[in-house]
């Protein structure tokens, strides 16, 4: 199993939700996991639970990422950190766009730039990019988010082209709604947010996404699982709408 071929992993956005679940799962598989996030207390608690190596670091801190990736040769890279500021694009603000591009896309590009060449040189490695169903489907109020996730989706495909001929695997994970604290971060940690996004729904848990990632990594090295779309059974993306112009 390829887990035995790998020894080190880097997970971003690791302080909670999917990131923390991935750290826990990879640590159980015997990898030395480096966990990156901004929340120091949460990282300390995660390190106490899992034995991971915490790095209090913002993924937009390029010098910090460079120091980390130059000090460790990573076999597994999990680009999980992400943000959203849902707002109709006609009302988008400058800092909305800059933040989403910096965290959701620029950080992913730089981490791949810093880590993947070493994987190619060693003929060994696995990149996991956490994208979203927003990379492929449209829904209201998230245009910048859609754009950044679509870019990550295309990057995931292109990485395999650039690493062609080497045993470097790339998996794009596209979650739909998952029961994590992301909704509280985006919409406010209120009973109304919980009621709107979580309560009463049958949703995948963060551990389910971590298990899917582990499945992709554990596949025989000759197998690349390139794309997984993981949604609640009772969620469907898309939908066709038609409207009349206001002047009619």
C-alpha cells in the first residue's frame, strides 16, 4: 500500500473541520504530519491528540511556506485551507476578491510550486487539492469562490501533465455541503447559521472526507484517483432557471 511508501505530509487549514480530520487520519497511518493553520490553541490541541508537528502560519505568508518546504521533503501535500465571502458579484468588494484569490488559489499554486518538483525528483508523491462542487456547478452569490475553485480544478489536471512519467499522483476532492464549522466562520457562529446549514440535514462529516482522501492515497501506486465529488445523498448541484426581463 502506498502509505508505506510515504513518510511525511503537509496539511493546510488544519486547525479544524476537514483539515484536522485529515491530520488525524494520516497520523494514524504512520505519517509524520505537519499541520499548518493560524489558530495556535487549536493546533496545539491537535498536536497533543495526534503527534503532528504544528506550524502557526498563514498560507498567504510565502516566506514562511518557503522556509517550511525547504526544511522538509513532503511526500503528501493536502491543500485544504480555504475561505469564502458569499456576496453577489455585482456587489463584490476589492478585499473579497483579494482574500479569496490569495488563500484559495495563490497559496495552492505556490505550495505546489514549492513541493511538487521534489516529488518529481524522488519519483514519489501525492497531491490532494480540496476543491469544491463550486468548481463545476453554479449557485448564487459565490462568483469569486467559484472562479478560484475552478482554477484549482484545472491546476489539479495540469499537475499530472507536468509530472507525467513520474509516480506523482494528484487527486481533486470536490465536497458539497459537509457538517463542519465553515458555515460558522463564513456566516457567523449563531443558532440561525446552524439552523440554515446543518440542523436536520443528513450531511457527510469531516471524517468522511478524510476517509476518501485515505482511500485515494492507499490505492496501488499504479492507480491515480483523479477526481472525487462527495455530496450528501440528499443534495443535487445545479438547476435550470428561466426568468422574464423586468420590462416585460
